């Protein structure tokens, strides 16, 4: 009887260990989290406290590599950026809107090399500018990520204009 109790305890411990190991975030889940944080930084709720918005976008260094290369559909945002410069650009872009929502959908994530990831997704932006214009756009986004100090960070983005949906 005592053997069965000891065996049962070992089986329970092994099961708990396996559960905790499998429950941990996978690299794919961590990359998706970075993409979600990017969307959250860009989203602005109506009546948002300016200080809360500033605090939200001040953390660009948590999701962007020290240098980020961006190619935009219309070319107005092409270039290399530091997280600090991206904070300024995000603040400028968010200031145009009374409210704006940015979402990522249909993420496909691959890992072509160790510590490198590639994510492709559809990005949607909808909102109202401060001048009263409604905006609703869809773009296809290619995102390159690198693992730095154990964390996934965006190192490059290519934004494609979608002709038809």
C-alpha cells in the first residue's frame, strides 16, 4: 500500500511539473504579445487622459529593438528609427485623432533562425480625427523581430497597402 502512495505522489508531482512547463508562454505567444502591445500603444480611447497616453507610449523600448527599419505603404514613414524617436512619432500620430483603434488579425508567425521571428498580419485602423473625419484602413504588415536579452523586440516593419479585401 505504501508503494502505491509513493508512486501516486510521484505521478502527481510529474503531472504538476508537466502542466507548469507546458503552461509557460511559447515564443509564438510572446511574439503575439509584442504585436498586441504595439496595437495598444497606437490605440487611443475617446477622452483618454493625456498623461496616461504619454505613459503608454513611453515604453517603446520594451517592444522595439535599438534600431528599427520601417517601410510604409505610402513612403511617408520610411526610415530607421530609435525607440525614442518612435515615441515622438507615435505621440504625433495619436494627437491627430480624437479616438483611434488599431488591431492585428490573422497573425502568422515563423522562426527562420534562432532568436529571429517573422510575423505577418492584417492591421486595421479605425477612428475619428479631431477635424471630424472618419478613417478606416486595412494594411498588410510584415514584422521582423529579434530576441534581445531574452525578450522579443521588433527590428523592422514593412507595411503594404491593401488594394482589395
